[in-house]
C-alpha cells in the first residue's frame, strides 16, 4: 500500500546540533508539507513544496530548511537546533488534482532539544 | 490574512450527549473547509470537508458563509469520539492548510 513515513519517530538532541527529519511518500504526490504541532498553537506550517526543486517558506520557517530533489522525499533540516524547536513534526502530502483536497499525514516525529 | 479560530481548548461531555465543536474562519475568497481528527497516538486524518456535505461517524458540519463558521456536530457522542479535532481551511484543493488551535473532545461514560 502507498504510504507516507517519517523517521526518526523520536529524537533527542542538544542545542546547536544539526538535525534532519526524513519524510518519504510513495503516492507520487507533487505537494508535500511540514508542520509542527505545539499545545496552544495547533499545527503551523514550516515549509512546503509543489514539486521537484520547488520549496516555499511557511508561517514558522526561521531555523528550518527543506530540499526537494525527487518526488518522494522532503527532508526537514534544523541547521542549529534550539530549545524552542522542541515539538512534534508532521509531514503531509497531497495530490492537487484529487477532488477531495485531502492532505495525508505521517505519524509524526517527536523532537526534544536539550 | 487567513485565520481559523477554535475557541474551546477542551470540551467534555457525557456519552449520549450532543456535541458541537465551534470553528470560525477569516478568508478573502472562497475557502475549502475541513475537519481533521487525531486519535490518541495516531496520525491526523480527514474527518469531513464542506464540499462533500456528508456525514462521517455521525458527524456533520455545515458551512455558514454569513457567519464564517464551520461548526462540527454530532447528536449523540460516543466514547470512541474522544480525540483532538482540528478545523482547517485551504485556498484550493490539495493546497496547504491553515489549522485552528484544536479542541480536545473528552466523552465520559
């Protein structure tokens, strides 16, 4: 079955370290998104991509970067992790041509920055 | 700027009671409105979208453009409905979503 997977599911790191969260989807969806989930804030958009070599900043993009070298993957990199980036991160994908408009989410990656 | 407001952080009801989770939005244009649900330790999944006008798991939601609302309703809550519910909007099908802050629904036996 086609799916969207994230790794690692849990990570603890130290302030200042570089961290990369992986997101892989097998639906061949053009659209991919990264959100962070925090109590009291809901889900906020970090970065998104509409296709290979396309990336765009979201609402809370400072301190994060993404790259899209193929359709299946959109890795999220924290260049220098900060305690404020402790959160649960969700990747999602969608097919813009699909009637439902649904975004399909991964299971999330819980990141703790000490 | 687009915005989604869910005024209740927590809604606690007894099993069998009616449920209404409120959602208001602001958007210049005609947005697509959605309700997503996140059960404990599971990923977010689509519950309803306003275009389909269907009932899923007994839940319905009607888009009121005059009041810019998209409240989620269920006449008789079940314990398995306990979850986090997010209202979201999009400018076009399959595009990025703007989420509300979420409402946790707790259904007591």
